[in-house]
């Protein structure tokens, strides 16, 4: 969270985040995703790499699924949340 705060101090046009939820308690995971969503809605482009697919897709404008280094699916976050293949493979459903 400190690293993200430091990055935002320079008012970037693009914020690159790699696994921002790693090691955080569930309460802080929710908080960090709320902050990421607010930062994006305020006009900063966010490129997010995240293992927590459900959380990432829930805030994503655009999403890409990579498998073994290849892009296998693309769409809006909401489209991929509703995709049956994605549900089975990544969302436990």
C-alpha cells in the first residue's frame, strides 16, 4: 500500500501493479481494490496483473487471460466474469 501511495504522488498517467493483493488480509484486499478502482475512475490508466481473478475482473474495463504466455481470452471484465470457461478454470465455478 505504501508503494502504491508513493507511485500516486507523482500523478502518473499509467500505474502498473503486479499482485497488489499478495500477502494482504481479506479486509485489506477489499480496500486495495476499492482504491485501484477509484484511481482508475479518476483518470489514471491501471495495468493490473493479479491472481485474484474475481476481484480483478470485477473492476476491469478490459481484461486479458494469459495461459502459458499466450492470450487465450479477452473482453470486458464483466464479460469474462460471465464466461463459463473462465468460471470453471479461475473462479471456482
